[in-house]
């Protein structure tokens, strides 16, 4: 009987009291972070040197080097091909 009484008390405490306590604690934490500026995203740093682009233009930071064509055979048009059947 003592076990069931303790079990019921713990169940109700976890079911009804714990969500209220967590809501109060987390809302206080979120308020504190908002006051301290904890959720502010810092502005992106722009490099001082380099050309500036006008609005509407695309600026490319990095272009990977192209593969040399000496490694490929002249008749090669693509990769491996796999035949498959469509299942309905």
C-alpha cells in the first residue's frame, strides 16, 4: 500500500507540477537571454579589400579548379550506366 501511495504522488508531481516548474524556469532563462542579447546573430564581417559588387550582381568567392582533360579518354562521354526495370 505504501508503494502505491508513493507511486501515485510521484506520478502526479511529474505529470502536473514538473511542467509548471519547467515553464517558469525556462521562461525566466529566455527572458534573461533576450535582455543580454544572447539570441542576436552577429553581422557578417565583410573583407575590407576586394571589389565591391553593385546590388543585383553575383559575387563568387571560390571557383574549384577544372579537371585536366589529359586524364580522360577522348571517347568517354559519362560515368557508369546501370540498367533497371520499372516496377509497377
